[in-house]
C-alpha cells in the first residue's frame, strides 16, 4: 500500500484556512525554520481514501469474531462512547476547583463503590493506567504494609508458572524476587509446592482465578490461608473478571488486593495501546498506603505516593460506570454466566470436531487447545492454524500462551457472541482441521487474503522500521 508521502505531489493539497484579514507579522529570524516542514501534499479526497483503506486493513471486534484469550476482546456498548464524549466530562481541567467538578467526582466515587461491591474490597483507586501498572501499584501496597510493620525480610513474591507475563515482571519492577510455583497436570496450582515455597521471606502470592488456562482454582481458600499463615498477603490479578463478576468475589476468597482491567472487562475498547485503567482495590489493612491524588482522596502520611497524574484516564471510568448502570446487579451476573457458557459451548464443539483441549472438563471464560499431536502428525502448527483463521474472517486466538501448554491456542469467545457466530467459527475450524490433514501445505501458506502474509516477526520486533526513508528516496 502506498504511504501518504508517496501520494504527495508538490503544490497539491487542500486550503483549509481563509487568507488572513490582518497584516502578516513575520516571525523573528532566529525562530524560523531553515526549510519548510516536510508535509504530504495531497488532495482532500485522496486523504480520505488513504485512511479509509488503512482502516479496511485493520481488524477489530466490529469486523468479526475476535476470540483472543486472556485479553477479553468483546463488543463494548457504543453508549459508553457517547457518554464519555459528553462535554461535561471532556471539557474539564484537572486543576479546576473541585466544587466545579462535582459530577466527575461522583462518577469516580460511584464507580469505585460498585467495583468494591463486585470485588469484595474496601477501597478502590483509579490511578493506575493499565493492568501491569495496577499490579505494580498493588505490589507497592504490599511492600509498604510489610515495611511499615518493620517486617523487612519479606522480599519474595510467589507467582504460578501459568501466570500472565506481567505478573513476574511487575514483581521484579517493584523490587521483589520472583519464585515460580508449578502447576499440576490438571492445570491448577500445586498446593504442596505452594506450601513448601512459603516462609519468612514471603511477601505475597499473585494469583489469577480463574487462572490463565481458564480453570477455577478450587483450593483457593486453602491457598490464601497458607500464604496468610506464613505472614504474606495475596494479590488477585483480575484483568479478566468476566467469568466471576457478580458470582464470586476475590475479597471473599481471601485476597487482600486486586486490579481490574476496565479496558477488558468494563466496556472500554482494548488494544492499540490504550487508554486503559488498571483500577486497584484493596482491603482496609492496605488502605493507608493507597496512592493519593491531586484532587483529594487517599494520600495520607503512609501513602506510596501518586502513580499517575490527577485521576488518570478518567473517561475510561465513565464508560465503566455507564456499563455497570446499564447492566445492573443481575446483568453483571448474566454477563459472567454468558461468558462461561459461550466458552464451554465453543470448547465442546471444537472437541467434537477433533481438537484436543489442554485440560478436559468444564472451563470458565476461556480454554486452551493444544495442537501438539496435530503438529506431529501433519506438521501444521498452532501458528499455521491461527494464520489460516485470518482467511476465514476471524481474528486468531492467543497463540503459544500459556507457556506450559505446547502448541497452545487460547480462546475467549466472550459473552457478546451469538450462538450463530460460535457455530460458524466451529464449522470453519473443523474445515481447517480437515485441510490440515489433507493438504497441510495450504495452511503453511496462509494467510492469502490479507495485505501482509507472514512478516518476519523477529525482525519486526527487533529491527522495526518506523521511519520513512526520505533520505534514500
Ligand atoms: C491483560 C492482562 C494483564 C495486563 O494488563 P495490561 O493492561 O495489558 O497491562 C495482566 N494479567 C492478565 C491475566 C491479563 O490478561
């Protein structure tokens, strides 16, 4: 596809500004550019077509099925966008007097109260800008708690080997040593290994439940008790709360602190790098350490300090509140039940079509397939199948995660998909399995309908070309 600079022709363009009706006043010589800025000169119609063509090459939840596991790419109500665009919310200034922004204050307070109710926590802060930032903030709370009690030998955070990669990364960023806890063959945390890993150096455990293979940790009460008995605290990674919101609460499972990804579960579109909100909730024992904010609330003498300016991405909270108010008490629970039902429906259909689940039985909001056998038999890998899904008008699921499953494909169909969409996806995947057995070469060549087929992903990550080569051209 041609770049906007390649469409440029000298002297072409659109005049948007009327000629000045006041005398021109030239800039002082010292402030002038040596050369005119390098801007593309393109007709207005060409600009429209250029960006429209780029939009067509992107794929989002409004284009088709998007079952990206551990990421919750669901359809978010457009109502939330309308409300977040209200001038009363967009036209405020973070430093204006609080009595002139009471409505905004009330949005934060109400959203915080509802999310505390949903998680079973006592306090909530919206400062963290994303999930990983929330983990970092929550871990600083845990650290402050131990340090404040003079318990400075607690330097280790325990993290199950199935955890999202941000967990060990956040723990390391917060200055802790990470100790990995193995999973059982069933895909659950090994209770004995957890017991053995706990000791006087344990600052806490980070846990996702349902975990990142989509299973509910049945022994959760025993786990939080083991950690508490050793003097540690327990962190809940609630990035994807879809499976349990309105049904079960981290606070009741014994967790002391959690984060939620409002940009996954609570109606802010996710992907493309933000803006997000990794709201952090905690029990009363951690409340004194919560980050403060310039607009008041939190931030006492023991606070860990601000982790972001003002109230962070406020409009994300507006969408979350709109979502909660439209769903209501029963709707929140229904959404969770729908997420679990859809995941189990698709899992069952794919198993019936000949796919192997990494973990049999009921799942929560997501499940993991393993293509290990298929790869041995046909040479078709999880990557090949994911690429072939693109040609079927579907976004691939999460690939090669969690790391403990070989040739993993992790599906999260979300509660917003209809049975017909799930049926179509199951049929398409069944057909791809047939192709894999009969003509594996076809899948190695996929995708054939997209603008770019298979980029060199290593080179794209290590040596990205993000600047147009004017000098060469
Ligand atoms: C997405 C996710 C995170 C990280 O959230 P970001 O907003 O991407 O930083 C953490 N844990 C789990 C389980 C996740 O799915």
